[in-house]
C-alpha cells in the first residue's frame, strides 16, 4: 500500500512539473533569439506570416498595427506607446517591394523591414523579408520554408504503418504562389497602395497602447517561427533577387534619431522589466546608517533645528512684539497676517505706535 502511494505521488509531481519545464524550454528558446536591438520589438516571422494571409496591402497594414494581434511592439520615438507602421509599395515589373516604415518625427522616416516578392521568367515566385540593419543587424533574412517533396509508398513495405496515399510530407507549409497576397498583387485587379498617414496622423483603428516588455512580447509571438527559416545564425538564407534588393537598398530611409538612441542605449530600457536588476533599489533595502541627506521627517533630531518656526516650538514666554488680543487697538491693522510674521520674526525696528508695543529690547 505504501509503495502505491509513493508511486502515485511521484506520478502526480511529474505531471505537474512537465508544463513548467516545457514553458521554461520555450522561454529559453525565445530568449536566445533576442538580438539586443530595437528589432526585438517586431517579430519578422510573425510579420511574414500575417503578410501571406492578408488579401490586400491595406488589410496587412491594419492587422499589423492592431493591438489585438500583438505583433507590433515598436517604440522608435520613445514616447512609451507603440508606433504606427505604414506599408509603402514599390513595383518594378514583376518585382514588388513592400516597405515597412515608421515616422520617427515630423522630418525623419525609418525603414523597419522590406518584403521582397519576385517572379522569375518561369513563373516561380519567391518571398523574403529583410530586416533593416539599423534594427536587426546585417543579413537578417527570413523566408517561408519550401514544401517538402511528396512521399511515394513502397509496395514492398511490411511494417505496421504503411503509407496508403501519395501526399506531401507536411501540410503546414503553404506554397508561396497560392497565398492570397501573391495572387492579388499579380492579378489584373491589383491597385498600388499609398498610405496617407504621417507622424501623429494615423487611422482611427490605431489606438495608442503601451509597449510591453521584450521578453513577454517575444514569448507571445515565438510560435510563428515554425513555418519559416532564416534570421541570424547558421540557417541564414541568402537574397534570391540581388538586383531587386539592391534597388531598394540604395534608397532606404534611415533616421539619425534612431541611430543616436541606439548608440546611447536608450532602447534597452524595455529589457529591464524582464531581467532582475543586480542592484536593489534604496526603497527595497534598509540602510544600516542614515544618509546625511535624509529629511527631518525620516530621522528624529535630538536637538531642535534653528530654522524651526515659532509655530512648531512653543515659547516659554509671550513675545513682547505681539499685541495682546485682550487690548483693543486704537487703529485697524492693515493685515492680520502681519501679526504672525512679527511673532516669528522679531523686527530690528520699534513696533508700530498704533500697535501699542515698545521699542526693540535686548
């Protein structure tokens, strides 16, 4: 009986611990993907995923900026609210550039990333998103994973799990040519989109919302990484159409504001809430000795301060410069407040004759 109870307790602890370990592993994977750059607040895997599912460029721009989707977390102008990302389209024959931009100020525009869609002479379409080097570093390129080749059943197979039909090895990857946005831009009904928005003028659906911590944001969007490959590291992909990318890159927008903020470490404040500080703040740790700059209310003084007002310390004798309230004055005082000032500050001159007081006394 005791053995069964121990076994049951062990199984219960194991089941309760498994989700925690799984969550820790997922969080660790998300943390290792952080760049330490402003681009950590816009997951390009998620952006490319939304782009493929959008029917029009306007839909893509709207979905990208909605608070409910949780994809955009950029704050390049450091006003503690998420920036609006507009999508600018450029076309050169069968090559499309969809440029994600943020108006950092009234005079400066910063490119965030560019989505390159190209069709070659054989009708094959390629799609890539390239992060701007100011936000993601150099050579940050992501593209959809190509569909796996079909599997062919082996008629001589004698195992217990035979393949009954010829199907693709995976159905989670969508062929680029079949995505709604690609079919739209290469259709006769396509109309180029030019966003009418600029700094502090945005569509009504873009409500100002607060930037979340980088760790929380990255954890929420890490599931988008499954159907794509690229980024930094050993699996970095190359640009399929170099001429297309170079044509864009020669005229890319870069702001001095972002460069200065990045060099000064101003964008790192969004990381602080996800990492415990090495030093404890003064309010959280009691000091062994009181600071010399502490206020009088924080430490009681053993001797009365010379600057203490007469209202705070009772006098043992009545001030001779103060007119008695039981003796009516022969003239009206100009202001009753003068009495209080004379009580706390002895005048170097004699009191007013109208007040009935005597001269200065030592």
